[in-house]
């Protein structure tokens, strides 16, 4: 169960990284919202509600 959760989190992280890369330089916001997200850690379950806003302003270095 823990391995599957770790794989899911890793996949989500990779997807977010790709989105951030595509939005780079565009001054974009990425909002991740969740409602009744159930997290289970060490056999303890908890429900979480909320959102995370990433303000993306990437500036590439000039060559």
C-alpha cells in the first residue's frame, strides 16, 4: 500500500513539474484544489480540504 501511494505521489509530482515547465515565462498561476482528499500515513487516515496556488514566473537565462 505504501509503495503504491509513493508511486501515485511521484506520478503527480512529475505531472505538476511538466505543467510548471509548460507555463514557464507566461506569468501563470496553477491552482490545485482538493475536497475530502483522504491521506493515509502509517495506518492513520485523515481528510484534507483546501487548495495550493503556484504563481509561476520563470525567467530563462540568456545565452
